[in-house]
């Protein structure tokens, strides 16, 4: 049987498949297909048909032999970035409807009075105050005014609202009012989607909880329609099994659950890369790795310190805080399709705007006229216009030259080749700075991290970034161009239960924490049961979100000791101090601490993945004239071109290695050698 994973990116959608079919031989096949933004479900189906052809089958036969389909999607993220969610209302405690607009007093740059703030997703006329109140202990001090709820529903009907977010004060301690409000909404507006903060983000911090709940309401109907379309399309070809959805936390759920929680899929695709990062590190015995994934639209970075993925309790995306557990992934607009432009004064900028897949870079010859990073790579000779996407997509050098000349070279009074070098150099430095932000700025020394190259474009820049940050090596897996979809093959079912739980060291109460944990275990067991996870495969990890008393932010402290005893506070204290020191390289062991949240990770322990072997095709002594800039030389040079079948020995630079969907640049004084099945290692010679 076959397993398929699909990663929908901004430019291309990646399909990775493994299994046995027809001849019973075990195959590992991956393909890329342009993303269809206008009709996403049609795009998924077109890519699956292309994948079926690679298996020498029609789609219906192929799906009969398929046991699992996993989907990572950027649909919810794109809808948030482009502000294309549905019309949403917010029901909140009377007097608090402006929490979304007031935000936090402290801004990223509080001295910049003109700093842009993210758009408020719910206009004030749709932020409706409802009478009723809980106190800070979750006790009801004023009953819910059900007439006000029904009145608010009537207003929503008049204004054509499609989704309602409900977020009352202290509902994370007592959700009674929110749940009753949902019942009334379903009576009054049965076709309107309802998002409760008690379900989405039952945690402290009013602004963050409200924003997360609103974003979920704003995006979920869009995602639900998309998932329904995919299910209907696949059903036409006989697929009746579940479709697994990649989550922000690196685990899998299904379409039924995600039809209510789109906010859990915002980093769906990149999370697959994070799982792959962990897998590669463990296979090669690397405890510190940085995944660098450069696709067509963005450059994503993910760091592992200590072999395993760690979730952050809260993060920010597109300027909006999200109060849900997520893998910590950073991203900048520096992909192959990122557009280069010259501003007044002669400064060259790249991104964040992207040419996407249609019309795409100018060299695609699909109507695009803007110069992109891909166009610059073509001009520099680093990609082959006759072998793009494995020879399935011919590029136009003439169109690339025209775009760069008109938009970059002429305004700067430079040659096209010089302008292309500038675009390449700026893109490389942007990515190097992005890696610095997630290593050096957080107190991590990049010199102890292995850089894992992923995405179709990054191998062309990898050596430059490695050299800039003095990193020891680059690991290049053959499945790198489809790394996120490959990583999804190793993901397993997961559910994260969270609870706000305030307890200072001086208030230690083992019984109270055990009671809360037992309720969370029941919740997790129920969800894993729904996802058909066998009992002997269920695993539960507790994370304590802790901080020093009165500190602003928490850290995640893993707890491996089972239930708590009256003396457990001593072990909790040691774990907190040790974790703080591991993250920040110091700990104030004389200061008191407090627990803010409990986070129970509930997951299936059977995720596995396999490496892809190198292809057998050899290069037959090909050479090519290229720009020397990427190879640490000034003038044009002639370099040998190797194929995957040549990679049984050490290859020294300057050289190029051609894969089906990418090309690796080996500069002068660098060498490349096999590290494991289907994985190369690139290092710099010791001079």
C-alpha cells in the first residue's frame, strides 16, 4: 500500500509518496506541480493525477492502492495574509468589545508613532457586548443576559455575518456562559459558524485569547469549504478514507476536526518540515540543527536544540498573537519568486511580494514581467533553462534578461549580469540574517548547528549562508525540494490540551494539579479514540508553562515524573531553573516561580519515515559556464556538472550538482560527500 503527503506552497505543491504497487517493489516517488490558487481543490487533484502517472497508474487505481493521504495547506494562512476570511462578529463581555483594537500597550517599536498595526478583523459595529460576568476564580457574579444574545444574533442576521467568535472574561476558568451562548446562536443562526474561546484558547491573557478566537472564526468557513471540495473531488475517484491534516504542532488530525479549528493549520506545511528536521537529526545523530527551506514564495527557518521539537505556547503571525501551542517557525519573503525592485535612492529590495506560480517569474514566460530571484539565478547560469523541474518546464532566458534590465539594471545603470549578482547577493544576506535572528539573537551559537538544506531554491545559496555564519556543515537530503511533504510522512496523530492553571511556589497543591491533569487526560484520550489511535500507541507528555513570579513570558518545562506529590515542587523548581539555563544560559535560582498553564501533548507513537536513495543517472562529464560570484570567484568560470549517480565519492568545488528539482552550488574550497542514504554533506576545506 502507498502513503501520500501533500504540501501546498505559495508557488508549487509538493507530492511525496512511498509504498509498494503492482510489481511489489518498494518505491519512493515525489513530484512538484504549480499551485492553483484560484481553484485549490482542482490543483490538488491535478497534482495527484501527475503523481499517479509516475506510478504508472490512473488516479482511481492509484487511490485504491493508497492507505493514507496527509495534507499540509497554506489556505488558512493565505486567507489571513490577504484578509479573505468571512464576515465575522465578536460576542464579548459588555464593556470589553475594544480589546481587539486596544491591543497591548507595549509595541515592537513603541517609539515609532507611525508604526503600522495589523487590521482589526472585526469592525466595531460587529463587536457586540453581552451582559454577564465571571470573576477571576470562575464564579458567576452576573448571569448571562440571554435576551442580549438573541438581540445580537438578529443584528448579525441583518448584516450577513457568516461566523461569530465568542470570548467572555475568565471563560477559561468557567465556560458556562460561552457554551450557553453557542446554543442560542445555533437556535437563531443555524448556518453561522461559532468559535468559542473556551475551545480554541482556554488560557489567560484577554487580547491574545480574543485574537486567536476571532482568527479561528474568520478562517474556518474558508478552510471547511476547501476541505469539503477536496473530499468531494477524491470521492469521485473512489476515495472514502479519512484525509489527515498537518497541524501547527507537528501532529496530524482529520478534516472533521479542522472544519472547526482552522487556526490550528496556519503553519500546516512548514510544520511538516519541522518534523523532517527532527527526523534527519535523529537519523544522523545531530542534536543541533537549523532547517532552512527556501521555496517559491518564502524562506522558512526552524531550529532544534537537543534532538527534539519543542512547542512554544504563544507566537505571532502577520502581526496577530496566537495563543495556541505551535512549532516555532520563522519566515521571511525571500523565495525564488520574490520580486526585486529599486526604490528611490537606488536601494534594491527583494520581497515580500512574490510572483507566485501564475504568472510566476518572468522566465516562466506566462505573462510575468517582474524580475525575481529565479530570474537572477537563470542569468547567473545557476539553473538550467532546459532542465527546470526535471525538464518538464522550459524557462525563457530572454524574458528574465528583459525584466531585470528594465526594473533593476537600467535604474542602477548596470549590466543585466551585475544586477543579477546584486539580487543574488541581497537574497543570500537576507536569509543569513534570518538564520542569525533564530540563533545568535536567541543566545544560540550557529557554529554548533548543522544547516539542513530544503526547498527547491536553497541549495543554490546554502554555501553562502553557511560561510557567513561560520556553520560547520550543510546536510542536503535528496528529498530536500519536497522536504515538508516528506516530513509529513513521519508525522502521527496528535492533540494538545491546554489549561490556564495559576500556582505560585508558595501555593503548591499537588492534589489540585493532579485533578486538573486527570480531566485533561480524559479529553486527550477521547480525541485519540476518535482519531482511531490504538491504546497501546497512545502517549502523553506534560509541559508546564512557567515563569519567575511577575515575569511577562513563560518557558516550556517538560515534566517526566508522572503525577505530583506534596514534595514534587522541589523537582519542579529544579526542572524550571535547568530549562531556563538551557535556553538563556543563565538561571536566577534564588527567585520564586509560578505555573501559568498546563499543556498535555497527546499523540500516537508510531510515526516513521524513510530516506530516499540517490538516482543512478550519471553526468557524462558535462561542464557549464557560470558566474563566479556564487563560487567565491570574480569572473565567469567553467564548472563541472554532476548528477546523483556521481555522488559515491567526494566532489570538490567549484562544481554544480543537478537534481531533478534543484541544483547544489559547491564553491571553491568546499567539498561534498555522502553522509547517509540519500543525504550529502557539504563542508569547507580547512586551509
